C-alpha cells in the first residue's frame, strides 16, 4: 500500500478511536458540554481541541494523547498506561517515542503558570533542565531576584539541590504543551540566538523561508520537521554530557501565515 494512503488510513483510525473514547468518557456526565470543560481542565488540553477531536476534525499529537488518556484511564504509571490505551494510540506513542513521566513525577499547572508569566522563572527552569547549573551561577546571572526565584521553585518542588552543589529538576515538572513551547521558544530565541555567530560555520543555525505551497507539500514539510526534531532529541539523550557539554537549545516551528480570529493563539 502506498505510504500516503497508509498514513491517511492510520490517521482516520486514530481519529475514530479517540472520538469513540472521548465520547464514551463524556457519557458519564449529565451535561456533555460541562464534561468537555471538566476534561479540558483535568487534562490541560484546550477546550476547542477537545471539541474538534469529538467531531473528528483533527488528528491529535502524542502529547495530547498522553494528557487525555491519563485522565480517561486515571492512570499515570508509564507501562500501565501504555498497556491500557487502544492499539492505534499505543502505536502512535511508541512511534513518536513519547515520554511518559515516571510514576513519582507529576506535571504541575502552577509551574506552567510561572513559566508563562515570569521570564526569569522560565529562563532559570530551562537552564537547570539543560544541566550543570549551580546556585552561585544563578545568583551571579540574576542577582537577588534569581535567588528569590530559586526559593519559589524549591517550594513548588520544581527543583532540588544535589550533594555536589548542582541544581536539578524536582518531582514536579513542566509539561511541554504548545503554549509552553511557543512561549519558551520565543524567550530563549530572543535572548540567546546570536545572528553574528551565523557568519561562522559550526556556531549556530538560523534560517527563514516563506512560500505558497499546496497542502501535500506543506504536509511533507511538517513530516520532515517532525522527523528531524525526533532525531535531534535521540542524539541529545544518547550523548547528554551535563559536565563537559555545551548548554544548547533548539526551537522549531512551521506554520501558515494566517490566523483564525485570534483563535488558539498566544501573545
């Protein structure tokens, strides 16, 4: 079977399965609309996204699937959740090498709010996530505000102090949903992207391209981006070196040059 046809069939199967599971879950609520709002709040998936999935208008990504099925099954343990989800959902999660946090790790809505509203909190969080960060470095870089931010992060269990003096992420984590990805990506790009370094090979990579394309080619763009990002993430996990390595970031986005009445957009 042609790969494009096979992919279309799998997307249709996934849409059908998710629509069925969502509506089965929502049937437990007397008010369908209130059930959707409740699921949105508990899963941290945008209400409009849930409404579209219930109408089979969209194909969910692996992050959305994890968030929804955690609530649907009331299960956060990685292996148990993978064993519970339907086959077509499991295949998508495994194909995308989706990361389901260990059982003693939780996603925190409060940490998400801090990251979206406090630029210093956000920057410190991602510096710590990259590794090889000490309290002295944070104080040197951000001063008293940085120290107070660390104290707040510690109270939220967002960080922990290691015996070697380094700081690492705690048991409460930030979920990388689309809102967080855009906010953090723009913040890190604005502060740390160095255009002048692009004049020398091996320092960084900057690129911009705009055009007008048929949907089939645009879908190919998205596929290439996704595959490239997964490969980069795999390399990072394999060769991570928090002691001698460089702290780096990558932010990727491909989209249409249109907006839908400010729908699902973030400043």
